[in-house]
């Protein structure tokens, strides 16, 4: 067999321990936040559910387990952005940030992003779309979140349904915008607009970009229509010649006229021009009145909602079992959580 030389590891490909190897269930961060379970992990960190020992309330802890490369955002950026966004209900409450065992951490309000982001909820509905009642009200909250960031001269730069989620308990009807790793200010220190980049540094092309579908607009459209016919696909430039712009007309054919109006307003905006949020919000409220939508009626996924049973069924299959402190105790004692025997389901 011919000798195959090893592939050199790039600086950004350093090997790191997994989250479960680095932080153990039951550990206490800075004598206050007890690790309950892991909610998810990425290339450089992980998110945990924790319990605040001061008030026994649950929260989310984001830990930076491995220092990102210089060209990657770090937890300091996300922490600073979140602290700037505390005057809006559409962003999680900041609780604390600091270092634990030389690991940066951010403690914030716990929301239902473990399996119920807006993308997952929509895809669990029949035809992968919400009813008009739910889609209009969800879209309105999405607009409010993005508008608040723009008022602070911040661009999210990764607006998509997977980054919107719902609250817990009394806040279960509030839509939250998450993930600030790509956020940038679009003004300079003197308040002047940063110059537009002459060319985006991408080797591939997004169909939604070439059809002039703005980031936030895509999230709104999918609430009403389900998956778009080009769901974020990346294609080489020559292939774009085979795609007809008439698809845009087809997209809006079955939708209320207000959505096509929004699209037309947004695609003609030039760099530095303001989105007409006030006008768009008024028109959405008019649509709610026209459709006789009651804001108190359940969202599609809630108890009593049109698609509640369908969503529950899909989510029950998708949601994996997550390791908890009870699981750790069971492993140590050889028993089952809660003192029961046999399978726990």
C-alpha cells in the first residue's frame, strides 16, 4: 500500500475535549450556577441549562470551551451585544458574565431553543407553514426584534428562523432573537455610516441574495409559505443563468398583497437607507384587523392551537434525551432517576 502523508492540521483545527469532558453535570460555576444538563455544543463552546442557587430559577449558560481563532467571534462580543439589548422583550435577560476555570461564560435567561426554534415549529406544521393568524403575529414580533437592533445601529447579519425562538412559562408567547456572533455596528465611532464593502468575500452565491430577498424578509416569507423553492442553497455563478426571476412572482401569488408590497419596498433600498418599519408595522396591524385575528388565540403549536397535536407528535420524535444531573446520579448509584426501576421512556 502506498504511503499517504498525514494531512497537516491548520491553526483553527486544534483538537479540543468535548463539552461533557470539560464541564461535568453538577458542577457549580462561581459558587452560584449549578450545571443541570447540556443543551447543545458547537466548535468552540457549549450551552447548558443551569440552576441559580440564589433563587432556584433555571437559566442558560454559554461557555467558551476553546478560544476561537482571531477571525472568529468570541463570547465577549456576544456578551457586550446582549447587554446593549436589554430594553427590548425580544432578547434574553442578561444575568452574569465572567470566567470559571479560565473558561469564559455568559449566563442569560433560559428560552425554549432546545427544540422549539421558529424554524422547527414551522416545519412541524402541515405543509411546513403556519396559519395566517400565527404567521402574521410571529412576523410582527420578528420585525420588532430586528428594528430594535437597527435603532442601536447594530446589524445581526444572521437573521433566520432558526435564530428565533419562544420563551418559557409566562413568556411563552414572546418571540426571541438569538445568536449575536456575527453582529456588527454599521456606523463608525463618529456616528457616520461605514462605507459599503465593494464585494462580498464569497466564492459561492446565495439564491436568496441573487433574487434580492433580504435576510429578515426570508424568515417572514417562510412563516406564510413554508420552505422557499431555493432554501438558502448555494450555487456557482454560471448556474444562476438557468434560474428564472419569475419565481419571485410565483412566491407571492397566493399571499396577501401586503407581503409583496413589503418585498418591493425593501429590495429598492440602497445602502444606508432606513427600513420603513413604522409604515410596515402599521400595515401589519391593519392586516390583523382585516383578518379579525385575536391576539389572545393560541399560536399553532400551543395547547388549543390548530396544529398543536401535529407539532407535539413531530417534536416528540425529534427531541433527543439530554443528560441531566439525575442521569449522573443514576449512573453513580446504578439505579434509575427518581428511584424507579426499569425503562424510564
